[in-house]
């Protein structure tokens, strides 16, 4: 039975989860997460993205060593590498990165609705991580997302930390900066 979580509730309660239970994701749940990425809107609907799904524990452990804050990958049920053409290549539109961010957030929220936590991992050792994932040289990747049921389920309903986000008054401008 899927837990029901409204859109706002999901957005407002979402937090990063870095410790995962030793429990695999159901096939349909993983498919839901991947579909959430696929359904994201992209500039000109070009959908310049690909997702690499990693579930093998040894593979995840190796990937977890390719960034200083990527350790959570080792315990994830699934990691998804976000792959695109290089947004820094000459003439490449910056919208590639914007599009990929939208796809990633769709995945993260769809997972959260199902009680599945996630965390981004920034890759620092691009060559080694790219080799581990067999990414073709013309493609680019910067982030993996860890997914899994939280080791501590209370995280799903814990109240937001005070001061965890800047107040609207600091961010919002009316009409002009
Ligand atoms: C572009 C980006 C890269 C991130 N890279 C990492 C990372 O390498 N490792 C990690 O544990 N968290 C990473 N994070 C997660 C942030 O630390 C997290 O979004 C932030 O601390 C807010 O956490 P909260 O949503 O739990 O409040 C990354 C987030 C973003 C948006």
C-alpha cells in the first residue's frame, strides 16, 4: 500500500537521507522513480539525459569512493547516475544542467512520496567514476543519487530543523532586485 503524500507535503517535508536500511527497492518503486525523471519537462523537450541504475553492492561501494561526500552510495539500495551532454562544452546550452536538475528533483520527490529517502553524491574523480560506469567520452556526469528506505524511518516525519532554509524575506524581491 502506497503512502499518500500531497505535493506540498512532500516538498515541505523532504530532507536528505544518507543512511539506508538493508532493504531493496521494489521493482515498481524504482520504475516510478525513473519515470518521474523521464516525465520532467526539458528545454524544447530535448530530454538530453540518461540514467544509469546501479544496484550491485560492490559497484556501489566503489562508486562511493569517487567523491569526498559520496560515502552514502555504499549503503544505498539503488544509485542513479545522471548523465547528459557536457553543459560546459562550447556552444552547449546551460539548459542541459537546468533540465537535469528538474529530472533529479522529480525522482527525489517521487521517492519521498513512497517513503524512500535519497541523497545526491557529487563526483570528484570523474575519470575513475566514468570508467566504473562505462560512460562514453562525449557524455558528461557530475552527480549520482542514492535511494533507499531510511535506516531511521522517523526521518520521514521529523519536523523541519529551525533555520534549515533562509526565510522568504531574504530571497524574494518585488518587481526588481
Ligand atoms: C548540487 C548538489 C550536490 C550535493 N552533493 C552532495 C554530496 O556530494 N554528498 C552529500 O552527502 N550531499 C550532497 N548534497 C546534499 C546537500 O548537502 C543537501 O541538499 C543540503 O545539505 C540540504 O539538506 P536537507 O535537504 O536535508 O535540508 C548535494 C546537494 C546538491 C543540490
